[in-house]
């Protein structure tokens, strides 16, 4: 916009200069008046001065326009560089975010595939039973030692529960992991009151049948425990049962069938483990007392030997003191001999060693 204004101003100035030149070049009639001739000369001089001023102004205007154009071009170049750099950075960040989105989309796709697979597993009764069985086996095998439980154990009536835990001094505890989930799924997916009402009725029917089956198959007098555990491999299903089907939970309790979730199963297995450990301690009480008696004898013998060793150390210390006393006396007497000082140490009771006998030599010897 500034460049356009400068160009228009330059064109106007150029048109004025051309008009003045045309007026000057136009032929004039001869003037006879000297004063008019003088005024004409002054006018020509002023026109020349104005032409010079216009030329200088045009040059300055052109220089200013060129300077401004250079500055604008430089600013535009720097702005384009900055814009290009920012655009490149933004594109790189966008590519990085798109890569993250692609990775997240892949994870979501994999998760959806796994969820669909899990849904397919839970939709099939046998597959769902295998899923609950696997979760139950993982919980029990992580807590109890081998030999304390058995899967698919055969009872005397030929029935094979999912798992039994061998209790001390009594029969095994039966655990069932085949919970009927179809009706509960329909109840949770119901959109209308009629659908939920029909699903609730089906849940109660399935629960009644399942509780009766556990009580009839796995309660054997004198062989199994008088209670059994119904394992539900889902905390949410367990919560829905207690929230919407409390009557069925109470009926299961009256039938001596305890409904447990994975968390409660872990706690129950921990308690059973402690009970088994206490029973093992009671069974080994006699052996523990015998081992403690042997250990007390060994401790008593160790005390006697330590006291004997203390006596030996006391005698050894006394002997060492006597030896040091004799050594001090010997050192003292050796010093007296060296200094030829025998006055103060004469002892009448000291044994005197006789000097060797000497004889005179004869003339022939």
C-alpha cells in the first residue's frame, strides 16, 4: 500500500514538471516591456529552481521508497522463514502425535480383540466354567502347599467337584466354580423393566437349581464338610447378587452354600492355611517336646563345658602370673651380677653351688 502511494505521488510530480516544461517551450510573442521581460526572467529562474527542487524531491522519494521496499522485503523474508520453521515444527509435532495416536489405536484394537475373545469365552457355558476353574486353581495353588488340595477329586458317590481342600481331622471342603452367568448377564443388559423382571426371575431359577445341585451332590455325611463354597469369578457379579438378590444369598446360606468372590476366596484360603498349620503344630507337639528336651540336655552340657573351660583359663592365668614373677626375679639377679652388687640380695636359705676343686701340679706333670 505504501509503495502504491509513493508511485502515484511520483506520477503526479512528473506530470507537473512536464506541464511546466510545455508552458516554457510554448512560443511567446515578443515583449516590448522591459519590466515584463524582467518578471519573465525571474519567473524562469523560479521555475528552474522549482524544477531542481522537484528533481531532488523525486530522488529522495525514490531513495526512501527503495529503502522502505528493502526493509519490507527483509521483514517479509524473515517472517516467511519464521513461519516456515514454525510450520515445520508443528508438522513434526503433529507427526509425533499421529504416531502416538496410531499406537494407541493399535492398542485399543488389540484390547477390543481381547475383550471380544473374553466375551466369546464368557458366552459359552463350558468355556466360562473353564475360565472360573482356571482362576480358582491360580488362587489355591498360590497359597496352599501341594497335597493340601486336589482338583476334580472323586467323591464316594462318583461326583467330581471342581476342587476340594483337605481339612485336618475332618473331611474335605468342596468348592464349585460353575456359576450360571447367562441370566445375570441378561439382567445387567436389560433395557426395559419387563426385560429386567424376566431376567431376575431367570436368575432366581438358575440360582435355586445351582444351590440345590451343590447340596445334593457334594454333601456326604461323614465324608465332606457340612458347608461348600460357590466361587464366582467376578467381583461385580458378586456385588450385584448382594444388591439385587439378597434373598438368594440368604437361601444359599441356609443351604450351607457360601457364595464367595475372588477376594473372599483368597481370605478363606489364607484362614484354611493357618488352620492346617495349627493342626500340624498340634500333631507335632510330642515330637517338639522331645526335641526341646534334647536341646535342654545339650544346653546343660554346654554350660558344664563352659564352666570347665573357665576353670582351665583361671588356672592358666595363675600359672602365667607365677612364671612372670620368676622371670622378674631372674632378670633382677642377672642385673645384680652384671653390676657386681651382692649386698642387698643375700639369702641364708639360698642353696650355694660349690666351686670346682683345684690341686697343685707336680714337678713331673
